[in-house]
């Protein structure tokens, strides 16, 4: 297959923000792809060569890519550099330059997918002394034969910033449509959730149909997409939702890890499926010494402890120190304990479809508590008074709140999904004010006065999984300290775009725009109806949106969350409806 077919599809995807339209563009395209190439096509559409849980080594530094663009085009370096300063997007620079380049390519060959993959694999695998030169050479060779559009996407791919906006759920919809199995969409999603590998799902579907997809199982060594929690503002509501009786657990303020234990050792994955094994040697050690079976997948929260007092420390604090001291010293100075709270697989048993009490039981039987490994503190409650008591002790013990968990027959591990089988209740939810949100940076305003030369405020958004859009919800200007303000430009630079992302729905202007990537935790005083923001627009009457009032950054960068895992429009609407300042009749009369 020719790479040009992919580039043309990406260009079409980029011209729309409608998830439905993207789905139909992709479905039509997938139909034309041979089963043997579909896996790679799907990865490439996400700007990758591998499934999510394999650490990508494809990314090239901007300067290296510029060098390849100059070499392939034979245009003066200063000219290409100037263009880059103006455009900010290397893909756009490569496209422009390719259309203007000195025509010396008499022997140029059309780019096949196979050749693109070969060269990208070479770039990924280049190691040692001459690796930079080798990478530049491999990219130059592709650019030499590429059309302007192909150049755009080749460069985007090696920067690691594809920007076509084909989220996994859109790709799954498109696969279901193109193979005529829309009614089996749930099975396709489950296969993706248990394998975290969209390429495997696509290839099984193309080769063996829906039967192949149903055969994809939970496997040690392949992370499962995490179950997520909903929230409710009071213990009374939580108990009501969970049938009057539920398990409560401490909500530890750390980093979630999914541990895969086997004869080969332990692998730790983050909620974003990154391999964290090397970051927590102490946790690996604890898991190995406490495990009694053959193989297992368990989940828990890693929390640093203060050596002197034994108290749990907020993770953020340690992240700051780590920057100062370096990893090794941090591990010594702040040992980490893991608090296990779930078990997805024990030996031969896939437990993801079993009720929570059974999973907890399997976890307690399969592992032994020790100094560095504990089971999350749990209590079964039947009244709000009991729950409040447990909540108070969670706070006293240094936790950020509690997790309420369903004990019902259907309390499965809902892979990759948010739902009311787990409900979080944090200290900031008490009362109708002060709720916290995980919001995505989509724009920024140039600072003035004391913030001259820095960003003065950020434009923040929620995510709407239904439409795939990001929707603005507030301008965030407070809660930043000087250190963070200084770090912000560097953090955001690689996500800069020349205008609003095509995935962004906005009525706001901004001085700088960014692709949705960075998630910040923000406290807000209230959710209100707004004519200027677009959050929850699809769920509200025409022209209305929701806004978070008096937003304040809590200091937490949620780098454990991707932009798609930020607070959703529906959650925000629930919060708006749940506010005691909004009377029931007002909330339901309006929406
Ligand atoms: P949030 O990050 O605010 O959406 O809250 C959900 C997160 O709480 C999970 O992803 C875990 O990292 C964390 N957590 C802490 N303690 C528990 C627990 N006992 N059960 C489940 N999740 C927990």
C-alpha cells in the first residue's frame, strides 16, 4: 500500500472535529487496507509504531528533524529555520518546503507503507555513537521521495505529535463499522480494554472476525486499561446509589500502578500504561517477596512514606524533591509503600468479570502483607454516620478521601471505564463549594505586570467523550507559584499549535493555542451556566455552556492522566445538578 493513502486520510481527518465524520472517514479507509497491514496502519494513525504500553523511542529532537528537512530539500538552513519560527509546527514546515524544494529528485520513488515502516523502525532502533546521524539519514531518505502532504505527516510522526485526533474509541467505532459488526461494538471495546492493544484487535478482526476478537484475553505482561471512579457530593447519595451497603476504602494520594507478576519478575504499569518498573525498585521487591502463586495482576497505589514519622506523604511533594535530588536518592530518602486494592488475574483465573468481594478475597489469599506492601484499609458500612467516621480517619491518616465500592453481584472490574461501581469522595467535596476538576490546557494568555514574559492565565477545557471534542470551561490565573509559572512555557511548548486545535470547541480567544495534552488539577467554587464557555454544550440547550467559577490551580499536574481522561462534560453537568445552590427544580427545569 502507498503511504499517500494514509496521508490523504489523515488530511481528511484533520479537516473535521466531528467524531461521526472521523469514524466514517476511517471506516472507509480501513476497508481498503489488507489484513496483513492493518495493525501497522492503526498504530500509525495514532502516530505510533507500537501498542500503547510499549515505550515509544520514535521521537526525534526538533533540531534533528529540521536538519533532515534541510538535507532533503536543499534549501538554505536559515530559510527553513525562519519558517519554523513562524509556523511552530514542523509538519507544516516540511510540507511547505517540499512544495518549494529545488527539483533534483529525478529518481524519486513513490513511498510504500513498507518502506516508511522500515525507516521508522530504523529511527526507533538507532543506538550508539552515530545514532543521530543514522536517524537523520533515514528521515531524509523518506522526505526526499515524499509529497508535501506525506512530508507533513512523516515529520509529525517523528515529533510524536500526530494531531489528527483519531482517539482510540473513534478507531474502534470505525473498525466495527468497516467489518460490519457494529452490534458487537462492546466485545471489540472489551478486547481493547483487556489488551490495551488496538493493533491486535484490528488484526484479529480482519483475520478471524468477531470470534477472533472475543478470544483476546487478560494476559500477564499486557496491561489492562484501568477502571475509573465516578463522584457524588455526599455519603447519603453514595449509599443510596450503592444499595444502602458498600465497601469503603481509604483513597490514597499516590500513583496508581498495575503490577504484573510472573516467573519472569514484576512489571509495573501506570494508568497511562507507561512502564514504571524502574521507578519503583522497592515496590517490585515487596511484590516479589509477598506473592505466593504462579502469576497475577494486581492493582494498588504507591505512596511515599516519611522515614522519620512513618506518615504517608502526598506524592506531589516527593515529585518536587525528586527533581532536586535525582531518582536514586529519592528512592532511599522516601521509600514507597504499595497499598493493593484490586486483583484482575490470579494464576489461571481471569477475575475482571467477577464481583469485587471475590477479587479482594483472591488478592488477600494470593499475597501476604509486609512492611512495604499492605492491603488498602477497608470497612463495610450501612449508614452515613459510619461512613463519616471512616472518612475522618482516612483524613487523619494522610489520605485524600475515600473510595466507595459496590458489593453487588454485578460489581465487575469495569476495564477502561468510569462508572458508579466505584465512587470517590474527597475532602474538597464537602459542602457545595470547592470541588476539584482535572482540566486540560488548550490555550494561554500573555502575562502582564509581574507575569511579563510568562503566561498570565491559561484557557482550560473538559473532554466530551461522546463527540470527542474538548470544550472550554474557565480561564485559570490563580494558584500558580513562581516556580510553576517559570516551568509552564517549557511544559507547553511541544504542544503549541498555530490556532485552536481542531478538536477544540471554543468561543474564547487566546494569545497562544495548544493541542490538548497537559492536565492540571483545579479547584472551583461553583459550576455555573455561561454564555462564553462551551463545556457540556451538547448536553444543554443551544447557546449555553457550563463554566467553573473562581478556579484555582491546586499545584498538581496530573501527568498520570491523558487529556482524554480529564473531567468529562457529563461529570461537570452532574456536578452542576448536584450543587445545593442550584435548586432541584432550577436544575431540571433548565436542563
Ligand atoms: P481520581 O484520580 O481523583 O480520579 O481518583 C481515582 C484514583 O484514586 C485511582 O485511579 C487510584 O489511583 C486512586 N486510589 C487511591 N486509593 C484507591 C483505592 N482504595 N481504590 C481505588 N483507587 C484508589
